[in-house]
C-alpha cells in the first residue's frame, strides 16, 4: 500500500504521513467493503458493505480536495441509490441467506480466481515497471483560484463545455426510467376497463333456495 502511494506521489505532489495514513485506511475500507459485497450470503449485508465502500471512496475524494464529489458520493450514491437497492431487495423478499455451496456453473470459481490473480499481477507489473498515467491535473482549472470554489468550476464546465454529454446522459436516464415503468406495468384484468369487476353472488345451498322460494310463493 505504501509502495503504491510512493509511485503515485511524484505525479500528485509530495505526500505527507497523514496523507499516506488516510489513503491506507480508506483503501482498506474500500477493499474490505468490495469483498464483502461479493462474498456476503445475505443481499442486505451486501448492500450495507456497498455503503461502506462508497464512504471510503468519499474519503479519498476529500483527500484530493474534491469536496463536491465527496458530498455527491455520500448523498446520492450512499444515501439514495443504496437505499433504493435495499427497498427493491426487501420488496422482492430475497432478504435471506443464499446457499453458495451449490455451483450453478461448473469451473466458475476456479476461473474467477485465475482471472483475479492475472489482473492483480498485471497491475503490479504495470505499477513497478512503468509510470502511472494520471492524466490532466485539472480540466476545469484549479478550484482554489476560481470564485465559488470547485462547485462553481464544475458547474461552469458541465453547463458550457460538457453540456451536450450532460443532456444526453439525462435523456438516456429518462428513457431508461420510462422503459422500466412500461416493462413493469401489469396488464389490466377483465372488467377493469369499464369499472370494477362484477362480484359473483355467494353460493347458496338447495335448502336455502327452497326456503327462499317458499317465502316468496303466496
């Protein structure tokens, strides 16, 4: 972990002891939460682990002085989307432990282990033998020298330079919501178009029918 910070530090500036400690703790929380998401048998526990992962990412945003992104990470993702996940999980009634001992797909777990090992080895080799490409330091300019801070700089970039991608993303989200509503809509039952369905009369025995006939007869 410290070696990774040392590799990234030259590109991001000198890292102090507090920065290294914050990065190590937040990264550990993110990794533990991510492992808990895929290893928990209970879907509710997986959603709670996802909340822990998102809080760790928010801490990293704060460490990089991206306060607006940290607030969005907590309010939107951890506070709204995960709550929606929990609502759907509880609504579907799958808040129970799953039997992970059964293997629905053969060779799924060995293949996953091999892919994880290869991916981790590739990342380590890239980090040791090459330089990290961190991209531009800032796209909208340094937030410290702009009026309004990072929120105003981000707003100007979204509604000027990146207005078309922003609106296209919003349109796609609206289309996705409308499509989900249409697909989840239940078909109408017979009799629901012209009002409530007619109520069938209660079953009556032969004795009750004869008694009713005798009362009506003069």
